[in-house]
C-alpha cells in the first residue's frame, strides 16, 4: 500500500516526503480505504457503517485515487524486504530513540516517523485495528508474518531473532512446501526462453508448454492459500509494514539523516544503520531490495492465471507484445524485463545458478471441473 500511495500522489521525492512525514492515523485510515475498496468479503460484505466510512474519508489521503485492486503488493514483496533484516534493525532504532539519547536527539520529522513506525510495524494502539493482523491472541507481528510466509511459500526468513536464536512462530500444517522448487524450475525455463527470443533458426530450446504447466501449477498452489480471501488481511499488514521499511531506506529520509547513514542505495543505508545499532543486515540485502517489486508483479501474474495455455507463455519472457496476437487477459502485460531481474537477483540472493537446470519437479495439472452432461 505504501508504494502504491506514493505513486498515486505523483511519485518522486515530494510524494515520498508527504508519506514519510504523515500522521500515523492518516495512514491507518488509508489502509481502511484500501481494504474496503478491495472488498475481500465478497459476495457477502459486512454492512457499510456510515460512521466508519466517514472516519476514514476524513483522512489526509482520502481524496487520493485508488489504484487497481488489489491496491497492495503480493506477500512475496514483504518476504523479500523482511529478509534484509530491515524491520529488526529499525526496531532497535525505535527502541534506542524512545529509550534515551544514545543515537542523538531525533528531529521533529524523525519523531513523526517514530510514531508511524510503531503503529505500522510494531502494533502501537490506534482507534481502528480492523486491518491489523495482531491481537492479544497473536501479539507478535513478526511471528504472524512468518506464519504467512511459511503457509504461502513454504519458506522461513533467513534470520532468527535479534539474538540469532530460532524465531518462535506457529508453522501451519498446510503450506506450499514445493513452491521454491517449482519457481526455480520456471525461472530456469524462462531464462532459456529469454536467450532464444531472437533465435529464428534451428536450436531454439524454448519450451512454451513446460512454462505453461509450471505457471499453471504455481498459480493453483498460490490460489489454494487464498480460498475465501484467506491471508488477505495478513498480506495487507505485512506489505504495508515492509513498504514502510523500503520507503524509510529508499532515500536519505529524516531518520537516515539523523542517524548519519546517508548513502546511495537502500542496502548501504541499512548497513550503516545496522552498524549504529549493532545488528548487521543480510549480506545479500541489495538483491532482496532490487527484486522485491518485480517478484510481486510476477507472482500476481501467476496467481491471476495470465498464462492460460502454451500460447500465452511468451507473457513471461517477452518484453514487448509480438504482432498479430489475440487480445490479452485483462491487465496482462509482457513481463520479460521483470523476470530477467528476478532471475538475476534470486540467483544472487540464494547462491543457486538458475541458468543451469535444477532437479526437475513433477508438474501436476490443476484440477479441472468435469464436463457438463
């Protein structure tokens, strides 16, 4: 939601500054608007309470146009950003600024940032908690996010607690444990296809049918965790929290300046801040920052079922629309550029060479309804 809000405000430094210095309540009202517009409860939405609608319509961002739904990133975006360890490092920053003056005297803008960070990342109380994924039953926001990552992707984060102990969270029995293997095989097939885009002679090894089958299986796997809008609230909370982390580190924001961590990239700023608070980030943080948005776009496409047959496989490896093609699925665009970035950065972050064939994964066709008699 944070990335989309910046874009809807026009993008650039002015929009980023408007969001990073916003009152936390205005950001909460915007989240209420986003969740209400997405209507995950359809076809049985709750009654539209006029008092609730009036409240969030009074927020500072109430007049900002709503982007296409869902107006937030895929959960994989939050997973990538959180793997940098940015949230845990910023937790130490908040603790240090709130508990004393060891990091210096925070500016007024940084104090506003502290308010919003405590609300968005660490569950500070606010009048509207409907969007929050934490409560007295599950009070730890990071544990809730880790549970969602494990259920959707079968993956844990690369780090444990701040003291490097295993992080305690509930691991669900139902999870997509073969997600990584399927995704890496798809990325391998897409790399072969990208290499052959301009190959008009013999030896083209692109396997459109294999790409389609892998994309179909991944889409089915992701949708299996979405039944009845399952994990929508957790996804919105996680991507908003990690969007705030990326916005904080994406430029020399007031808190970055106060911490004397000015640099030319989010990963470098995070590294300097980590040194200030005694907690190092992931050594491949730059790759996680670099591919987060592209991963989100690719997984949204897979989950939406853009690749409906082998004739649509090109959507995942072409960067432009080839001529003389039938109409595309609604909202579909070529993702070749984004896929190339994901292949490069995923390989760098994981240490696995995606340009060599991984161990093949059995592809099981998604269940189809029986024909009507």
